[in-house]
C-alpha cells in the first residue's frame, strides 16, 4: 500500500521506535497522528514532522476513543496503525519483598497487550466503513510491537513476556478476523534496540547485551524498525506474521 495522502496513527510516538516510524511515514507522504502520554516529547515529534500530537492513555477506552476520533477528524480514517506504546518494568515473580504485587503484573498487561488491542479495535472499526485503496480490496495495515521476550523471556520479565506473548498470539487471529475487510495485521518482535530505555543502562550491561547478537554485534536502531514497518506496509503478502528484528540473537536467562 502506498501511504501517500493517507492517514496513519503511531502510538508510543514520543520517542524511540514510535518516533522514527512517525518520521518515516511522514516522509512517505502520510498524514500522521502521534499518540503518547509524554506530552512535551510528543509535541516535539509532531512539530518536527508536521503531524498531529494527541495525548492518549491506551489503557483507557474513553481516552482511546477520543484520540482516534480526533485523529479521524483531522486526517480521515487511519489506513495505517503502528502500536509502539509499551512499558518494560523488571520484577521477579517472587523477590526479596515477597510475591510480585498483582497490580504490577496487571499494569504491564494493560499497557502492552490491552492497550494495543484497544487502539487496534477502534482503527479496524473505522476501516470497515471505508472503501478499499486498490482493486485487491486492501483497506489498511496494522502493525503491533511485541518483543523477542515473548519467546525467550529473561529473569524478571514475567509480566513483560506475558504481555508480548499475548500480542504474538493475537497476530494470526486478528489477521483472520479482519481479512474479510482487507485489513492486514503483522507483529514485529524487536530484540535489543537502541531506545532511551536501553541506552540508560550501565555501559557494561549494554556491551554484554550487544554481544548476544551473532551479527551485527550491536544494538538495532529505531530507524531499522521503521524501515521494516514501511516494507510491511508496501508488501501486501506479509500478513498474520510475527517478524523478529534481532540480528539472530536469542536471549539468555539472566
């Protein structure tokens, strides 16, 4: 699908992979709405790309509905959705203070899994009322962001791995569910990407993590994630699939 002139939404668009994806979509001619809870950084990204900044708590149905409606009023129904919003706190199931608080587990599931589904359902519903963009019948593309932790969760990643595993499991089902209206659903599972969260770790930890990649022995870049998003949008045969973006790395228990 050629995104030029069409509307796109990127959640988690204030930084990292979301911000780079918003820039790539805008450069390709899309009308981009970026959504996040970090208002200042969000506005800066939107200003840089000439897009629309919308404050949105993806865990709230009211906030999500208002945000998607605002984006639609400004740009039309989103033909592309890229879900990058997520959190990654680390906590063992049982630590020195006892069992993980249930609310901490629920919070990660709510942001990463429920939040992605929340925006997905609303964008998909809008697309049902739109005409196809081509003679094949395609109406839009939805890209979710999982993680290699969905397959090889490290120690302390119970909630994170479960949330990302849920997105992996949702991928084919959602693609099948929405196929009748020509909506593709694909998930990217990044490995170690040089986002602010990762780059905030001690240098020795960063170097150790980078060495886990067979080749190249470095962190992935947010723009490499964005490039994969753009290829998925362009390549109509990619659907119902989870694509690892990890340099061949397989996470080890730590």
